[in-house]
């Protein structure tokens, strides 16, 4: 039986460590999906209305440029992760890169994807400041909470 792995990837070092764990601890015959969820910024970046504040309009372009750069960094990280797995002996045909626009929240979207037939979720544990984690929570904590009857490998 070949294992289907969902590796949640962003542009963080923790995500790359998670991919390194897949390369090191899983059989190279496994099927791996490198999965990333992008924030839905299209609506915000396309807003054009005279009612919008001049401050918002002046900052809109900068925000959208930063989001485009972030997406580019994540896409580069996904390609780097794939190359790392191929270098470790995984078959290129068994590695899929999949991205999607956020639908229900990043953690929920990861769990929803995992529910489509994966055997395990592999992801990095991101450290947040205590205050931010208290109010917002981390994606990894939310995945742990939401993923019922699913195996999860959290890499520190």
C-alpha cells in the first residue's frame, strides 16, 4: 500500500523542515502532495470606489504588491520542496504541487484537503508570540484541533 502524504508548505523554515522529515522518514514510493493555501486578496486588490478613503487607496497598491511577492516566495518554496524530495529519491511523478485560494480558513482548508484521501498530514509547528497565539492561535494548533481521525506529523 502506498502512503499518501499531504505536506502543508509555506515559505517558512519550519515548513521546509517538515518536507525534510518526509524525505528522511518516509519511503520514497509514497505519493506526496505539497499543499499551500493563499489568502484571498483579489477582491481587496480590485476594489475601485470613490467612497474608499484616500489612505486606503494610497496603501492598496503596496499591499497588493507585497501579497504578490509572498505568493511568489511560496511558489518558489513549493518548487524547492519538490526538488528536495526528488533529490532524496522520490519519483517526480509521485509529487504534486497544489495551491488554492483560502475558502474556509487556512487550517480548515488543510484539513478539508486531507479528508479527500490522504493518510497523513505533515506540517511545521510555527512559533508565534504568546500574545498573538493567545488571540489568534496558530495554523498548526487549529489543524490539530480540527483533524478528527487523521494522522498528523508536526515537525518542530
